[in-house]
């Protein structure tokens, strides 16, 4: 069983105890989250990040904004790092900025958003608008969303990285039909530090080509749609976890799905989205304790396929 890391600050320990991490036993709950290095820079990212698609698009509703601020606060207090958004996600970036203003401390934040518009000038204007919405001096990661006009934006992002206006460059898709094109882009371009695509217990096509290619090219991998839009939970509704899930410190279905993903050695971070603090606690528990071995990963696949 994991033990409490010696390097945990008294402040962080008290925060965790106050939040009341209920997704697992106390020792693994207060241990620092498991991390993986970003190949391009060597710094380490917690295995579980936070997505904002559909969940943070709440407009000006004060009550819903307050609830999203609590979700973000819980994420950061439990050692979360990457927060991923996009101009495509309605008011999500404005809501994130609102919530970040209300955080006492977000030193651990790894800010990631996207450019999603055709044309160089429109792209530059959109990225600057996003930066103002978040209220940050710069983004850690800027990604080309769904590969839209990627060649044009890549030249802009290279210049921004050289100037220190961003730290890393990425490209994304959430559509399997674009995997072939994405593979060609990653094979020919050396500028991409990150790639983002879908991977879960059902959508496993990326195991054949994209995940091995990312590992070979030294590209960090972000996984979106880890719960397949909630469809994985529908499959297991009313079912108890198999007893052997305890072998990798798994306490709920969210952790079962997430630990399968982040136990793949090519995956750097998964970004589940949620509107509820309790679900955030469950998600963050997937970055603590043991991860499934290759043998257990196969068992997870067979078990889920049998449901």
C-alpha cells in the first residue's frame, strides 16, 4: 500500500484531510498523485487532469458558477494539474477564469486550451481572447483543436513558443475518422509536444498505431472522453466492482475506467469532466495507489467485454 510522501507540505495535508477524500483509504488518499514526465520537457504531470467540455459551459448563472468553482477547488487541492478547455466549449473558458480568480492558490495548474478557427489572424486573436478569459500571463499548452487549419496555426505556435508566450504545442482530435491523418501529421512534424485523442475500454483503436507512435516520437498523450460521454457507466449500472479490482487500489467504476487508461505506458494524462465534487474525488483517486499490471489490464478488457 502507498505511504504518505515525505515531501507533502503540512498545508497540503490539511487541505486533503479537510476535503475528505472518500474514494479510497486514507494513506493512498493523501499521497501525492502518480505522475508521468512530459517527454519534451521532463516535468511531471499528474495522471488525472480535468476536462471542461459540457461541464463548465454554464454562462452567467451564479449558482452553477459557484458549483464549478468548488469542482475546480477540489481538483487543485487533491493535487490536480492539467485543466483542458477550448473556445469551442461555449462559456467554459470564461467560467474557468471566474473560478481561478477565486482560488487561493493554483500554483499546480497546468493550463491547456486550443485554437479553433481558420486563418492566422483569427487564430492569434482567438488565443489572446482565451488568455484574457482565463486571466493568465500565458498558457502552458496550446493545442490545434480537431486539426483545423493545423499547418497555418503550427507556424504561429512555433513562433509563440520561441518567444515564451506558450510552453508546449499540441494537436487534437476526438474523431476516429481523423486518426489516419493525425498519424501522418505526427510522423512528419517534430514540433508537437502533445497529442490528444479518445481512448477508453471501448474505443481502443489507438492502441495499434497512435499510442506506439507517440511513444516512439516522444510526444505526451492526453486522453479525452475517458468515460465515452458517460456510456461506460450505463454498461455497469447496478453492478458491483469485481473483487480483484482491489489488487490495483480501485474503489469505484470511475477509477476502474481511468486506471485502465493511465496504466498504458504511452498515456501521460486523462482528462475526465464532471460537475460534481464527489465525482471529482472519485476521479482523482485513480491517480493514487497501484495501477493495473499488463495481465490485469487484459482481465479488465475481457471482463468489461463480457458485460
